[in-house]
């Protein structure tokens, strides 16, 4: 049975999520309410707090000040629905006026306060190193080489990918989704197996093998389904959604890398992270791209083997291997 603290946290999460006009997962919300009478009670407490906050905000429209000791979650007092204890259908509410914006600001403050209480720790893998950790029953993370990733000892459903690549295998919980931060963007799991990669200049890819991932729910709000990959070359670049074999997601764990019209700089970076060998793109090769699938094991014995495998030129410069288009 969940603790009182966990139930209150879940109630706050649902208050924020159901207050979003784009929210559609009413069935999951209903199931959570009906799973335990304590859920509905906790949700009612949150909504009562919201109602009180909205009343105070309405009384101070210019300054938006709230009296001491008042907390808020996420709603407009004039539109608070009937009690979750007596509800017979999904809770739906209208969002109107400045009081709503103020309540949302208070929600943000609440989450910032909670973030300050996080107990974070960071794991780093060296180039050519991989690591696998278990966060909770049914949830694990495989970490690729050259990766920096942060977790929270108090919240096993949170991770932040600072750099590199990781494959998440997640036990789905609709009431408390697993969350991955990539820079200032948020991924929310709607399923179980997905791979996230963050490169230079905020290059990003999210590939899904099972279930689904919601990218940036408060912004772009894009859904990535099995056999799809969301990709961006860098910050400010266009997000593209493409198809890929689901079996290809996380294949780096088996020692294989696949490239699809990848720039040579990206190829060199991924090879370096996977093998621990210092690869670099030849100067002036910015427009060249590579497609193909390779096993990385043979490269550790012979770094130059990448040449015939991908149709590249390879030359040694000290301990560095420079690759270019033939």
C-alpha cells in the first residue's frame, strides 16, 4: 500500500495533469481515484487548497499576493468540479482569466520547492564503457559509453540525461509516469522501452521500441510510438519523426551501431563513445554522410576496419583515427 506521502504526491501530480487543457487520459485518472478511497480524499484536499488559493488571488488581482501558510496546486476557484468522492464521470474544468495563470505560477513554485529537496547523484561512463542499473522493480537503465546521467535517490521515477545515451526500460505507472529531463525539455513515458541520446549543440534523438513517449508535454507535445524516432540536429533545429525497426532501438547494448545518412562528425562521435577509440571527422567533411550497420567489436582490434565496412577513408594521426568520405 502506498504511503500517505506518496498518495499526496500522486494527488498533486494528477491536479497538475488534469488541469492541462490538453489532458486526455481521463480513464487512467478514474482508475487511480477508484483504486483506493485515500486517493479521492487526497485529491479533494489538493483541490480545496487550489480553491482557497484562487479566492486569495481574486482578492489581490493587482499584486497576486497570497497570504502566508497558503499552498496551491492547480485550478480556478470558480470552476472547481464536484467532489472527487461523489463524481460519476471525468473531472473537467474550464480555465479562465488571470487567477488561473497565478495558480499555475504557484504550481511551478511548488515543483521548484520539491526540486530543491531532491537528493541527486550523477553517474558517468567512460568512452567504450557501458553500465546497467536497476532503479526499482521493473525499471532499469542501460547507460552507453561517454554518458553523464543524473538520478534522484528520493524519486526513482526521475532521470536527467546530461550528455550521451541511455536506454530506459520502465514499469509504466499512469498515476506516476517516469520522467526524463534532457536539458530543459521533458520526456514522459507512456510505455516501457525507449532510447534517448543527447549530443553536441543539444542534438537529440528519442527512439521507442515498446509503448510510447510523450516529448515536451507542455510545449511541442509530440508522441513517439514504437518503431519511431524523434530527431533534432541541435537546439532551434526542426524536430523530425521517422520510422526505424523497433529491434534497432538500444542495439548498442549488443555491440552494434546503425547509421542512416549520419554526418561524419556524428559517426565519429558515436564510434568514439562506443569503442573508446579516438575517432574524428576529417576537416571539410561536414556535408558527407554515412549509412550502414556495423559491429563495434572488430574495431577494437583494428580501428582502421571501419573504412571498408562503411566505405570511408581512414588514417592514423598519432592515437587519433581520422575518417573521411572516399
